[in-house]
C-alpha cells in the first residue's frame, strides 16, 4: 500500500453483515457497548464507553442499533445541557457512531434521530469517521513550496474517497448542517488530520518515509542519551502535567487540569489495561518530553504531548514519537494518528509549522466528512445557535 492510498476505517469494513431496513435504536449497557467495540477492527476512543466517564460535565448514553435481536451498530452519545433550554440537550457523537456508512444511511440515522428527540434532545451532532480526501507527504511538501497553493484543498492529484462523497451528499440532502469551520478547527474535533499508515510496514519502511530532519532528530536523541520509558504511577502523571502546563504557557493554549488526566487514565485503563500509555523521555535526570498514546484495536492516537524548552536540543519529542510509532507497529495497528492539523499551506500562516512537522514523519494528510448538526426542535436549535455565536464573540473579544 502506498502512502497515497486510504486505509479502510472500521465503518467501511464488513463488520455489519446483513443489516437490513428494519433497524431499531435503543439504550445498551456499557458492557454490551464495550463487547461490540472489541469485535471491531478499529474504533475511535471517543466512541468507547469509557470516554463517557472522562467527560464528566456531559451526561453519557450508549446506544445500539438492532437488526431484529442482533446488535449491528453502537455509539456513545454525550448529552450537553444548554443554559435556558430547560432540560433539553445537544446529543453529540464525536467521531461516530460505529455503523455501516457505505449503504442507505437513512436506515441508521433516522431511528437515531427519533430516539434522541423522544428523550429530550433538541439537536443531534455527529462526526462520521469517514475520509473524503487524502494527500501524501510529498504532495503536502510540494504544496507548501508552491506560492500558488494556500490550502490542501488547492492541491490536485489527491485521492478522493467515494464513501466520504456518498456520506456528504446524503447529509446535505437530508437537511443536516455542516459545522466544521474553514480552518478545520472548531468547538468539536478537527476535520483535517495527519496519519501514518502502518499496515504492511516495517520500522525501516517508516524511517525511510520520514524526512531527513526527523531521522536526524531521532538519532540525535539516542546519541544524547535520551531514554524513553512508560509512566508507571501518579507521580509520573504529575510530572507530565507540570511539563504540559509549561508547554501551554509557552505555546499559548489553555491546559487541562491534572484531575482531567487522572480521570482519563483511570477510566480508559479500567476498560482495557493497554488502552492508554504515558511516555516519558528523560535526559540526565530531567524530563525532556512526554506524550500520551491511546489505542483502540488497530487505531493508535497521539493524544497529548509536552516538551521542556531548555531541553529542546536533545529532541525528546521525536524520541517519544518514534517510541509510540514503533509500539503501535508492534501491536499490529493499521494507523498511527497524529490528530488535527489546519489545511493551510501558506508559509506566512503560523499554523503551517505544525503541518510541516507532522508531514516530516511521512504518512498522509486526511480530510474527514466533518461534524454535522440535525436540528430536532428548530426553535430550541436557533436559540442554541444564537447562544454559541454570542459566546464565541465574547471569547474573541476577551470577555470569557
């Protein structure tokens, strides 16, 4: 498989044989949900029952699709309460649900919408785990060097996924409203990501696909004596969090509190001891970098990272990334997911540095269908939309 070829997602795999027209949706237990997840080749960690225990500010619900008595699909719904809308909620399925996205989507999504409306949701938001376009690392590099290419979508020669086109056409025709902003980042999860295909690869293949800077930095870390090890206890998690807060101050983003990570590690590890791993890169007794890897089936995700400003020269971040990639390969994963990027290729855009860094690892830039809303109660949805617009305006003016 070349880097420009797409990996098949769990939703595209033949995991839903015989799902017919008469599908019904009902609440299922966390145990039933987890058993379904374990039968899939790959599922987003945002669609595991454990993730509902991480997002404590939301009410979570596991839903199942039934073809007669047989469970053929599942999803984690996070119910978000909204001020001044009584007990009505926005029902959110991030990077889900886990259904067959290749066929007649109304059979899957109509009973979902009906169930959620009956149970008090004023709108349904979901993010289909389906690609629409893929660009190789070489195409990304050429685009950055070309003054005429400002965005990934300006590039020719990309791979277009027919399943993604099918899903997009259906959602548009059925009255769903796209929520992904032009830069790829919004209130939800990113539409553009960077991924490294692993299936059928060796470590030498992966190193060979990286650019010279990545390979040099991996060697530099090893030569400097950087040692990468798993975090073992709460003291290691606190050390990661201190470095993460330092990174947030340096790179100007708002860090999550320590108790969020404590909850996340406890919930995910309880579901599967191999679900989440903390990687710590130490140099001469000090912490140079740290990363968090989350894996569900054959999908490995680089979820969080942090680095010490005074130890940047020993390249602890590259050492952690390479350790995660090697471990994901050894675990039989199909993909190593570096998560979100913006689609910019403009050399003057401050976000292009992140694109360049991730593209240096080889792999491919990927565009997904993005997040879409279906208003279930139009008046309440309009009130919610107005509330969100006002809140975003205050945030931009520094008022909240």
